[in-house]
C-alpha cells in the first residue's frame, strides 16, 4: 500500500522540488541589476583648425643658359703669334686674360708714324700761331683796307689746328690697332669654339672663336595661368632658388631678372627669367652648374592672409566636416584657393579652434552624434606649415 502511494505522489513531489529550486535561484539575483546601454556613436578623430598667413611657393622648370654668347672676330689682320693654353673648347678663362696675339710690328710702326705726324702738326700749329701774332701786331699800323683775315693768317691757323686734330685721330687709331693685336676675354668665359692656330694669318672681321659668359646664367621658365594670380605685381628682383636634381642636389641663390612680357599663344603661359651668378664656380667653392642642365626654380609668391592649410583628403566637393559643440557632425562649405602637393589652401565657413574631423565615419550626416577619440584638452592644432619650407628657408637650412 505504501509503495503504491509513493508511486502516485513522487512525480508531484519532484515537480514541487524543481519549482522551489528555480525560485531559490531567481531569488539570489538582484532585481535592481540593469544592463549597461551600448554606445553606438561612431568614433572620430579631430584636430583644431588654425588660420595662418601663408606665403605661396611657386615652382617651375627650365634650362640653364648663358647670359650672353659672343662670336669672336679679329679686329686687325695679321699672323697669330700666340694663343692662351685654355683657349680651347671647354676652357675657362677669366675676364681680361689674353686669348691670342697677332704680330705687332706693322702696328707698332704705324703708331710711331702717327706720333711723328702729330709732332709735325703741333710744330706747324706753333709756327702759324707765331705768324698770326706778328700779323696782328703789324695790322695796328697798316691801312685798314689791307687788314684782312688772310693778312691776319686766320685761314692758315685754322688749317694748322685741323691738321693737328687729324694727327691726333690717326694716333688714336694706330694705338687702338696696336692694342687690338692682343684679343682679351671680355668677361669670365667658357670657350665653346676656337678657329685659329699659331702662325695662321687672320683677316680683319674673320670669326676666330665663340665664348659663353659665365659670370651670370639665366633660366627662362613658364608660369601657368592659374599661378600668375599668386605672383606679386612687381616680380623683378624677387629672390628665388635654382635646384639641380640628381644623385647630389645642388642649390643656388638667384633672383628674378625680368618678365618676358608676353603670354604664349599655344600654352597660355607667361615666362619669367631667373638669374644666378658664377654658375661655373670660378669665384666660389660651390659645385658648378653647367649650361644646358634642366633645373627647378622656386620663388615666393603672394602671402595669403588667414587661410587654412588642410590635407586634400579632408576636403570633398568644396566641403569639410567639423564636430560641433554638442558633438554632432556639421559640414562647412569652403573655397579651395590653391593646391600645394598633398594639401589645399582654403577659406570659408571655418573658425579658429573648430574641431576638424580627420577620420570620418562611413556615411557622415549633418547632425550625426559622434564621440571623440581624443578629449578636447589633448587636441593639437591642425597646422601643417612645418613640412613646407620656403625657398629662402631651404637655402638657410643648407
């Protein structure tokens, strides 16, 4: 009987014990415990915007050319007696050095004859002046009808003075011809060609060589139409820097010599001319720059006031994103003034210390609430001017 009752009530007892156990487990949990909410706001990084006065740097390229080229010609005829050992193609000759000499005997003789003629003319003038003085003294007692210009020897005196001037001119020409027997370098020169040899007879006016001026060199370089707006109104005299790129870069200080004053009809570009001194380093220890090298020219343009220099990836469709005071995204319209490498120079609806977003969420929207990866106190100014030196700063650094 007892066994039968146990079989009947056992399932009910088991169920009751299970329910009691569940209630005991539930009772151990705190009813006040709440789950923490999940923050679904996207995380962005921001940097503070800082306006600056930015000097635009313009760059272009051109070929280094001599300031002037001279085709040498003999000014007198004669036999070549000597030529400078550096008067060969590729030779460098300093200003005033004798390039070659022509036999002088004929011209020395002509100078001596001119000197003698001058002495005779001076003696004739002195004699005529004495005769004129005697005639003037006699005229005081002679009848007035007899006293004429011829009586006073005025024509003879004029003739003697003219003969003296002619002799002086002949002496000057003879001295010049003698001096021209030695042909000197008109400037520090690179010899490009020489067309004579010792013992060769050269005629007056015959071409004997070609020189390039190496006291100065020039680079004519184009300036694109969109860059001309950033040029100062007066470009002559602006400092510039010429750079020769290669395994070892060479830098030279330069200045803008002139504007060619025309716009190329095919390219619509203006052209400026930069000038450097002593390109072949005759007077310095700097590495020489040879004519014909393709060089880069850098110069400073206008200074733009209160602009922002931002990486290009932060500007999309003339718009940037900032984080507003309530940590919500806001788009701001800007104007791109100029592109410089990986950066834009901009102006627009942007203020100092605005938090510019540098890492946008995938689908940014105006008013989207975000959280910052950096707290406000840790923000650094968005100022990217340190990586762009001016042409003058580069020269100073080197």
